[in-house]
C-alpha cells in the first residue's frame, strides 16, 4: 500500500468514526466515557447503577466491542453504547457539543518495557487534548495494577496544567473490571479538570 493510500484510509476511518459518534451521541451533551472498556462488563454495570448518566465505552478491538454491545442489548440498557475506536481518534471525533463529565481508564495496557513507554496512553498531550472535550470540574479516574505505570502517571499528572490530582475525590462506583478481578493489588488516581476560568 502506498503512503497516500494509507493516509486516505486513515482519513476514511476517522470520518466514519466521527459520523458514528454523532449518531450515537445525538441529543447528548454530558457523557461518561470509558476508554479501553474491553467486553463492557464494568460499564454496563455502571450504566445500570446510574440511569441518568449517558455512557460511552470505547475499545480498539472490534470483537470486544461486539460482545459489549450484546451485553447492552441483553440488559436492555438505553443509556450506554459501545463504539470501536482508538482513544485519540475518538476524542478528536467527538461532536463539539459533547462535554465529558467523567472519564474512566481502568487497567490500561502498561507497556512495561522502557522502549515501549511511548505507547502509554497516559501522557501530557493526551491529557491536554482530553481536557478540551471535558466539562469544567470533570474527573478522570485511572486505575492500574502496574506500580511503574502508576508512578509515571502521578508524575505526569502533577505537572499537567489542565488537571489537578485530587486526594479527596472518591471512586464513584466500585465494581471489579475483568482485569481488576485478576490483579493482586492496584492503585487509583483521580484527576479533576481545572475549571475553564482558572
Ligand atoms: C488491559 S485491558 C483492560 C480492559 C478493562 N478496562 C478491564 O479493566 O478489564 C486494556 C484494554 O484497552 C484497549 N486499548 C488499548 N489501547 C487502546 C487505545 N489506544 N484506544 C482504545 N482502547 C485501547 C485494549 O484493547 C484492551 O481491551
């Protein structure tokens, strides 16, 4: 495949994602997002517990999202939907009126080898772009069982100008995700989006 063809395909994929997001989020402004939702176990339980919230689960792997959609349908939940997409592309494809109020990143791939750290999702450019799509005082909930990834994330979060680490914010919904059920121990980090005026 030529580089031009590759770029054209990326463009087509992003346009299709943008169209899909505007369809599934039509009429919504406030959204709860789970990035890397896997098979959707955690988010269907969250949506069931918070019927007034509208929830969007995304994962880069289509088969996982297909299974998440089946769960949503079998539970007859109208306040959750699942979309296949890469985190950056989804954030950039959100309709401009959408304001994320809570974002969950639960047990993201830790990329333990140093040469792979560049692939970690939790990085300043991503936090900055995510903040643009968030409501003032939105919260980002991050949980991992990888101590190195947690250390990395705390250090980035402490320097980031758009987010503040909250020591007092509580975890809003305790339910084991698939990866949490396999973890021996884990840590959580909660960030609060600085208000637009600050
Ligand atoms: C380790 S699993 C955790 C799944 C689930 N959150 C849990 O706690 O059981 C990480 C998930 O993130 C997805 N993922 C990895 N990178 C992603 C990205 N850039 N955008 C969207 N999803 C991603 C993977 O496909 C996988 O399902």
